[in-house]
């Protein structure tokens, strides 16, 4: 009778046991595995991978609930998309204001019977305002579009990268470091065991 692992994770998250992809959440039933220690890795695009070590017991089901945090890149992507969208909307509003000023200038010209100083002042003010709105509209929409596209690209390329699976072959690492001092020489040994 095998051991079983019941993994609860965000929908669509890939679950790997000892480096082997066993499926995507949600699972209809627990995962069967050999009893003993296992490395469980859960990954989802736009989220930090999560690694858990579990010990499974023959004939028993071990429950594992995993929550994933959003990556910094995903958070930045959403911020840029939001700011960029607002920039595009501001560009549209400013463009509409430029059209209003253009119509105001056209109305002044259309109703002028005998041009006088006041009509020219209203006309020139409307044209100047139109030009300011046009420039602001272009800058806001262009910057907004640039930020939006940057955010969309950050979002699209925020792919999950699972950590490496544990090596089947565990070898100790030994390091020897020579030591030199004013009163003599020697060596230091460092032994690292990975479990």
C-alpha cells in the first residue's frame, strides 16, 4: 500500500514530487508515492516557487496546503499596466479638450463680421489652448502606452522556474584551505554533507 499526498495549491499550479511533474492543481484525488522523505515543489507563473519537504508514511495520507506569493516582477507589471492605462485615458481626455478648443476657435472665425481685437484675442487664446492640449495629449498617451506595453511584457515573461530537484547521488564535499601566519603554516579542512 503506497503513501498518499494531498496537495492544495492555487489553480493551475504545477506540482513536482522529487523533480517529477505529477500534475496541476487542483487534484481530484491524492497523489500516490513511495513512503519516506520527498521534496514537493509548487510553481505557478507570476508567483515565487514554493518548496516543501515531507515525510510520507505507508497507508496514510499527508495533507499539504501551499500558498504562493506574487513575484516582484508580477507586482511591477500590474502597477505599470495600471499607470499606463491611466496615461492613455488622460491622453484621450486631453485630446477631447483640444477638439473643444479647436471648435471654439472655429466658432469665433465663423461669426466674425468685422474682425476686432477682442475676437482675435479669443481666437488666439483658443488656438494656444488647443496646441497645449494636443501636446499634453500626445505626451500622456505616448507615455501611458509605453508603460502599458512594458507592464504587459513583464507580465507575459514572468514564467515560473522550479528549483532543482534533489540529486539522487549525494556526495560529501571536502575543501582544504592552506593557512599562513606569522608563527607558522597549516591547513583547514571543511566537510559538507548534504541530506
